[in-house]
């Protein structure tokens, strides 16, 4: 069975069938669509869109879709090939591309654009607006409901954005220097006042050289970084080794590309969890 959102069963009487690439985007669709929409996440909770290897059977999900929701910017463009293989004529919504008001950040790995915009909650609200408009296009009869649920959810996210800013602003700026496991947090850092002084790996699945590890250790010591932001889906002995050598704290159970266990089983829960864990480590 194709990986699903935490509420995996299709809604009884659902009008619109949506396939999202990740559980984060599936959660957005569920919040906006309500019972009128059935949504499946292709990458399961705890999975990783960077390294996800679709199976031929996953094509079935796209064959039945009315709408396909992905991030774009290279994160999950593999889904476009599956849409083609399925012979699907469903519109493809690329949430992150040409997002109004977004200040894009270059990807340190390949010089492209970093795709992790949703970790800035203000940009996630932009994702939600786009989803509401796309659902209304494929299901005009539900337009009023989609707009209402999107507005209610956006208000919740605005409060979440303020919570994140207030929590991290209470920590002195010189204590807000961190290292990320991979380059997932630049938009989060920019929005909430963190300084990312380096990353452990260039990309998931790529181990750094001894020279790169040595350079990172030097950067941690010179900058006075306080914590390494690990991720729940990427347990790493290397992170623990770097922390032991430098004396920095490790936040090993953050979420970025995927939802996880409660309380991180929704986007709002994920962000709140990450903010609270990071704040605790920096203090």
C-alpha cells in the first residue's frame, strides 16, 4: 500500500483524490480539504524525499489522482516521472516554485535553490493558499469550504510563527549559533534568528571526508556554536563523535522533511516540537 498521512484511510464520500510527495504536504492538504478530500503521501512518515526510491507499484497512486502536490526545486521532482508513467492528466502543483514573497536561499551543495521553504512558517502559509486554490480548480463545488479552512489554518500558523519567533528571540544572539545535519534549516534559521555555521553532510546519504569533518570541528570551535541539529530520520554516529570532540549539545530528534511520532505527527506539532527542543538545547 502506498504510504499515507497519519490518518491513512480515505475520507468517506471524498470528492477529490490527492497524492502528495511527503507527509508534510499531505498534512497541509488534509487541513485545507477536510472530509471532501482523500490524500495519500507517497513517502511515508519517517521517510526521506531526497533519497526516496519509488517502486513501480507506486505509479498506481498517480493513476487515480485528481491532483498531485509536490515541493519542486529538485526535492521531489522524481514524482513528475511517475505521473507520466501512470498516464495521469492530474494537474501538478509545485508548492515552492515562484512562491510570492519568498526570499530564496542558494543550496550550498549544488548552487541551485534550497527547497526547504516550508520550515519558515510564513512560507508554509503560502503553500496552504496555493493548495486551497488548486483544490478549488479541480473541485469548484468545494471552493468556499477550501477557502474557509485555509483561512482558519493560516490563522493557526500565524500564531505558530509568532510562537517560534518569541521563543528563540528570548535567547541572546551569540548563543543562537548551530550546526545542521544537512542543509534543511536555512529558511528556519533566517526566519527565527539562528546562525547555521556548517552542516555535517552535504546531502543525505553522502558521508563527509575526514578533511570536511576536521573543517567543521574547527568552525564549531571558532564560532562557539552551541548545538548540532540532528534529525529523527537520520541517526548518526558521526554527529555524536563531533559533539563529543567539541562539547556541543546534540538535538537528535528534530523533524524537517517528514512528520513523525506524536507530537510531531502534524506540521504544527512538528514546528512546535523543533522550536522547543532547539530552545532547550541553546539555553
